[in-house]
C-alpha cells in the first residue's frame, strides 16, 4: 500500500487528511494518508524513516517548511525561489522537494474569481512570513507591477522585498492608507484572522470598488477581514480553495492519478470546518 503523510507541530487542525482520503476513496486507490505530529528536533529522524521506505511522500506545514528545504536532495525551481518546501516525494532513492502553495494560491483565485489578475497591476500583501513568499512570486508571475508587502515589523517586510526577485516594496502596515486607493488586490498571508483576531486601523473603504480581498486563513472561513470587505460590497475569496488546490500536485505524484477540486470536496471541507 502506498503511504503518504502531512507533518507539522501541531498538526491536529490540518484538513489535508480529509482531502487526500476523499480522493483515495473517489479514485478507488489502495493508499493511505495520515497526519503525523513531528516536533522540530524529531524532524531529521522522520525524514530518515521516509528515506528508508516508510512513506512515498507527503506534505509539510508549519513549522517545518524551511527546515525540510535543507534536507532535500533535489529541489524544484519554485521551491528554490520561494525558499520553502511543502511537498515531498521519494524518486529513485532521492528526496525531492517542491512548493505547491504558489499553484494553490493562483488556482483558488482562478476558480473563484476568474479574471482577477486583469483588474489592475497593484497589489497589497499583508504579512511577511513564510506564506507570503509563494503569494508574492505568484503575483509577480501574473504581471503585477507594484506589489507592496506590509507588515507590523517594517524591517521584516523590507528584508523580504529585497530577498525575492520581483517588483516588491516593503513597508509597515501604516502605509495601507496611502496605497489602498490604487490597489485592486489585497491578500492577507498572516495568521491574523484566526480566533477572531483582526487588523487594527485598516480602512478597506479606501480601496477602489473593483478591488478583490482574499485571505489564506480558512479557519474561520469568513475572517474579520473578509467580513469587513463584504460589508463594503467588495469581492472576496476565502482561503479554503488554496488548501484544496495546493494538494493536487502532491496527490498526483504519490498515487499516480490527478484528482479534481470538485464541489463535493469543497462541501466536505466546509462541513468539517463547521464541526470544529
């Protein structure tokens, strides 16, 4: 039986097993996909077990994406640019690492808001952590010419803007008011939104009426940021679709069939969020 996994610390909240096991059942594949809580100091041992044949591959989430990057034998181009790995697969005795967050982010917006990348060329990305990197690279590839990284710690935003190749400008969150009137896309890549948390003094009313607001946080499905945007009549896209779309390439690599992000899967995932 082909075995795959998702590792993180903690990991109980992950919806990845629900997604992959749905596909295994739908496609009638004899395989398994389980979540494994791996503390940082246990990561090298887990990877060694994988190399020894315990798993064909798996997903990687917080806090291991950058640590796993250094343990791979072969890195996909996107992983090299982003500087983090979220998908692992063993091929011919070598550990291959890739990053599907970029494809997941773009796939979600393409499905839920077709034409989103033709609304304008200026975007605001909130947050400068690991999740921001894939989003930034994706926006640059889609032709955005002015991409502003806003973070509570301004220095971190500026460091990220200098590190990644692209039209990136780093600043503090206070810059939102002056940038918003020309921005047609706002993306939250930070953890703000979870547990009811919200941004302070972020006036979404300064955005053009044609702006789209999206959040990679999917618990809750409608974050305070998205609720505020909807109340103003702005288009919004939640983060659940990113989780679903980023899972597709890994499943195909491990189990040999390309799955579909179907309405049934989306409904199943939404139901699981309502049960938490």
